[in-house]
């Protein structure tokens, strides 16, 4: 089955700086890669996703890049703000058809220092 | 206007008891999921239901049984609860589209087994 590795487990950045979280996946048939943000006591919330036919996607301060050859994808957050502090999860799915569950990475605790 | 809702939010019970967690989505999705998040925040797929059929069962003990009375509901029944079942359980839903459907998560149910 799919295995997703995520690094780093904790990331502390100064407010206004950029943050980058990296993930690798094992199943070359995976074709959908979402990123979720989880705040304390809440459910995961989708912030951006990318499909395997696209190399990069951007939404305001958030961008995701995908390298299918290397089986690697990354989340980039620019101009970080205190409200960006949360746990971020990458995930992969798609090799099994339309109703796949997501395979998650172990999460990155992002801390924005004021 | 809650998209995916779960009840209860907190559940404290004794070992050996039987309990249920309810999930409802008002998004018109045809696929629903249950995920378990352990104490280390690791999220793992347990089940998915598409048109009332079980699609995935990721080596979950048969003490856990999902039940879907209709497309908008997927309840989780747990028999003979064990200490290791303590976790946060998340329900999610999506359209069953090929190529990786976007999954929307509920707020979670924190289960504590004493």
C-alpha cells in the first residue's frame, strides 16, 4: 500500500518568513495530493490540493509543487501570519479508484513566532 | 450550515462497553469515511462507504462496524471497547470521483476508554 513520509515534524519560523513542508510517497499510481490544516480541537481542513497532471498550484500565500518522477510534493506558505500556526498534513490517494481513503503523513507542527 | 457533523463530540466509557458515534453530511456526497487519529496525531483510514457498500477496510478489528442507513449518514459502532481504542475519530465525505475526490472532515469525536 501507499506510504507517505512528511518532514519536518516541527517547524518554527518568524512571522513574515516563508515555511516549506515536504512529503514523499511510495505508490507511483497515486494521483491526488491534498494538504490539510488542523487546528487544536478541530477536524482537518483542506487548504490546497494538486493532481498528478499538474506540477504546481498556487492560492494566495499558499502553493504546492509536485515532482512525479521523484514522488515528492511540497507545501509553501509565504508571508506567514500567527493564524498559520497549526498542524499540517500531506496525503496521497488515487491508485485504487474513485472512493479511496487518504494515506496521511505524520504531520508538521508549524509554529509562527511573533 | 454544518457540512459534516458528528455526535457526540466527547465520549467517555468503560472497557468492555459498546458505543456508537454518529455522522451526517449535508453536502450531497455519495462516499463517506471514518478515520482514527491516535495520541501522536497520526490519521489513518478505517472505512469508506460508497452507495451503501463498504469499499475499504484497513485491517480494522471486527469489533468496529460501520453502518450507513442512507447516503447522508455513516455511523460507527464499536463493541467490547478496549483501552487502545481511545483516540479521536473523524468522519469525512466526498464525491466518488475518479482521480482523487476532495474529502471534507467533521469536527471529530474524542473517545476515552477507562
